[in-house]
C-alpha cells in the first residue's frame, strides 16, 4: 500500500529527531517543508500554528533553507507568521525533492541564537586579549578546557564549543566534537593513511574531520 505524504513526512521527521536527539530541546515543534508548502507539523511546547498544505512565506526559514540549501538558524519576528519564533532549519531531501526540516522554539528560549560574535576575549597567562572574530583560525576543546587560535597564538576561553556554535558567523564550521574552524583559514584538505579527511589550516595545524560531521563538511565546502 502506498503511504501518504503525511505518513512519510512523519517517519522522516522521527528519523531526524532521533539523530538530533542530543541537542533538540525538549518540547520543540518540528516541521517539514517541500516545494512551496509545509507537509508536516508536530506541535511542541511553542505552537506557531502551522498547517499541512500551508504555503510558506518568502524570507521564512523554510524558504531560505530550500533555496540556499544550507543550515539556517535565526529568530523570525511576528510580521512573517503573526507569531515570532526561533528556528533552526536543515536542508534535507523528501522523495527526491529539496526540503527543509525545521526545529521551532520560543524566541525567548535559552538556545536562541543572538547576534554573532564580533570578537572573543581570550586569556594568556594573566592577561586577557580581545581578538576580532575573523582573525581566529579555529576553536578547540581539549582536556575539558576550551581554546582558540589566532596568528599561531593559543588563548583560553570559558565558552564551550556548543555555546560558541550558536553565535559564530556562518563562515565557521564544526568538523569534530572538539573543533570548529574558520573556513577562510583553511589551507587545503587531504586524507591521512587511513583515508580519514584532514583539514590543514594556514597556521599549519592539521585537524581531523569526524564521521559525524563528514557529510556536513562536504556539503558546506562543496566537494
């Protein structure tokens, strides 16, 4: 028996929800959009009153994800749907067509992404140094401490990589649970003796890409 679009969309949403369970906040609403319409909506704690078959508006997260084919994370004001919301949209495929999976939360949710960092203040010995965000080559989590690197210098920070990821500009890319890199600071991409992907930074650091982030890295860097 041929399954309905709604049933297939529900199954797809459940698959992605299971994959993203480590970070999707409890009570999030989930939507899937394809073509020009929403085809699935599961209401969570914050309801923005979507309906199956409802066309999404230009400038919405669904519209941007489907047309730009990249992750979109932003707060949408009430002018678009009448209800403000914070959403994270992911490009997916549905029956061979470009689609968007959208996680929906209240705009006041603690996870909501604020304006991107313009600088980060790091610590070296007993000094604190503010560094412009575009000068930073990468961030690292090592031995339960967090660091960033700029001009081959190492700086300690108190922010976690998860906290950083919510406020870094879109030219930063998570490649591993321990690394976030500045795409502009990449020198080249190669493989090691085990065929694992390695990103070599302009400062000479060689950073591994974990299997968990491999597809996203290839998609963003388009290779």
